[in-house]
C-alpha cells in the first residue's frame, strides 16, 4: 500500500513498485484541517491528483480517514508544546503517529504486506537489524523527520525513491507519463501547507502582548505573545521595538513564557550564546545505542552536519558538539554515522 499524497515522489514510488511486479494499492491519507482553514486547504485537490495517478497506473485507490488520529497526535501536540514555550516539530510527529503509526496499522489490517512512501531515505539489513540510511540526494534527505522509526516499522516499509536524485525522480515521472510530472513540490508544515504558523496558533492560543528586551534586560519594545516565537527566529513585523543605530537584523535570543518576555539581539550576539552540549528526551536508537566514537549531528532540517560525541550520564543522553549550536527546546536532534541515521531525540 503506497501513501499517495498527490505529489510526484509518491507517484513515482507507486510506478516503480508496479513496474517491479508488486501488487500495488494507492492510498490517500485524509488528515485533520480546522474549519476556518477550509478556503485555504488543498486536500481535495491533492486527493484528486492522487486519484489521477492511481487511474493512470491502473491500481486500486482508497482514502484512509485519519482525521481524529491526526488531530490528537499532531495538531494537539503542537499547540500544547507552543503553550509551554517549546518549539515542536509536527512533521516528525506526523511520521511517527500517522504515516508509520496509524496508516501502517490500517494497511496491515487490510492485508497489505508492506507500505511505501515517497520519502528520500533508504533501508538496509545488517547483522539481523534494519538500518535507515540517508537518501542518495543529500539535498532532499528526510531522515531528520524519520528518526523515530523502529525495527518493526522499518521491516514493513519501502522507500522506492530513496536511492534516486530528485532530478532522476522528475525524469522518471516524465517517462511514466504521470499526470503530476510537472507539479511543484509542496511547501510548509505537513497539515498547514502555506498557512503562517502564528496565524494558525492565534486561533488556539490567546495572544498576550508583552515586553521585548535587549540583551541587558532593558525594555525596548512590545510583542504579541512570547509563545508565538522561536529561538533564533528573525524578528518580523509583529514585533515593535527600538531599532539599533546600525539597523542590524535582530534575532530571538531568549524567551520566558511565564514572564511573557522576548529577548532579542544581533546575530553575532545570538551566535555567542551557542552551547557545546545538548540533553535529549524521548530518545530512539534505530539499530542500537551509539558507542564511544565520533558521530555527526543535525539540529535543524537542511543544516550541515557537525561532529559530536554521544554519551549517557546521570541526566540522560547528552550530545557533546564539536561546534557549538543554539538548540531550541522541543526540536529534534538527529545523529548520523556517515550515511546511517542512528536515531535521535528531542531537545530538553
């Protein structure tokens, strides 16, 4: 059962599997969207594109309604994290709770042997354990969003385009004459699309204006709610403050959800606040715990890999960074050993 999202990656995945001789069923996952987003939501158009792909490939097509699971496992989690001042990663939770959680269970219950998705990642069996490897196209590698997967999930999952470059996927889409061959890649958070995050959160979290502080603690302006901001975020129009004489770009240096204050500073000051260690919670090691060797780490999607050592002490799992970074509580940190994704955890 292939998760057909309406995009080109999942469409090519289905086409490749059918060409390989698999009995393929296309499935569109219907997720939760708030009523106020009805005029901005594109799920019906995405479903139509998924249906067109299935019709073109002459494979059965079903819609899997996971609205309740999505609302509980992704949307409610995201809102709750922002309320307490953390910055969540809903795309990670979407994969954990929906695509490789509820959808996988649903597919197996219907008699599927495996599920497949259009993620840019790869799997390999080594010494009786599944490993997850980065996608061949490192600019598209999606292991950062897949670090929660376990052995059971990987044993039932195929990533048909993981060994390909995006350009090769586009070329295959043309060769297969897929109706979405020219469709642009989707942007934005898994269920929000291009809707602004602050706009979304404002429907569920009451805005509470507060003070903007400089790095010395002096009040220099006002903001519309500390919970709406992320560490490292560049200040925007929703924050009014006295601009520095040099008119430098300013970034969120710290926030205090309880006091409802935001501290901002120039990027050079923000960078100096970087730390050389990160503690993690909710850790998942895909094919075994790390050993005492140097690994690579990614603290944000699309950022370059940095060196690190992974240790366990009295506080839990600790990441010692070769190059200090500013880690945002609630965000994912993912550990690599070359092209192997070892797993990860959430910043405390």
